[in-house]
C-alpha cells in the first residue's frame, strides 16, 4: 500500500476510538477494550496519540499510548494498522513520544516487547533503545517480554 503523502500525529479523541479498536482487534489476540482506551484518555499522565492523514484527518493509520511521568515514560502500546505496516509509520509515532520526553526533561523511556517480535525490537533498537533484561512468562500466553530502555541522554541527535 502506498504511504499517504502527508500525515500527522495528534491527540486521540473519543471519535477515534472505533478506528483504534478496529486496528487493535486486527493486531492482537487479546485486544484492549474500549473501556481501556477511554480510561487512558481520561488519565492526566496518559497520552493517546493517533497518526492520521492530513487531507481528511479521518484515516487512523496507527496509534500510540504512553504514560508521561517525571521519573520516566512508559510505552504501553504502539500499533500501526496492518495495511500500513512497513512504511515507517511507527517511527513517526515513537518520535512524537521521544520528542515530548526530551521537552519535558524526563530521563528515560521504558517498554516491554514480546521476545518473538523481532521487527518491533529492530525498530526500537534503531531509535536507540537498549535491552535491559527479560521478563519470563510476562504475557498471558506465557511468552517472555524483553524490557528496553532509552535514556534521554542517549537519544540520537536526529530525533531531537
């Protein structure tokens, strides 16, 4: 699929929830619920961002959920719609989070990723994340998670 010419991340609204849920259901065996996304939208330290086309601002290409707290940012969910994968869109979403982390002078970002998700691990490593440890049996199906961290002081200059 051809990448849209212009797209931008913006805070998600309740109007985006149906599109977010569709992407979530297409992407995960145990998707987050509408209640979960609404709760994140209502939590002061939580950020829910969507990446949409600039022309109509109605096509949700992907989304990002993270907690912005003084001691660190926690990435909870980043997902691109299956038909838009492989076009670098997750990097756009992640760069939004990284830039806010730098602006807010927060020292680090942490995340967990399925040990089998080599594509995502590669994206995170490309952005400067380092593996810190493994959480065995982290996911409900028993799969382990790789914990990764990006220190603000290590962020590549290209992202700042």
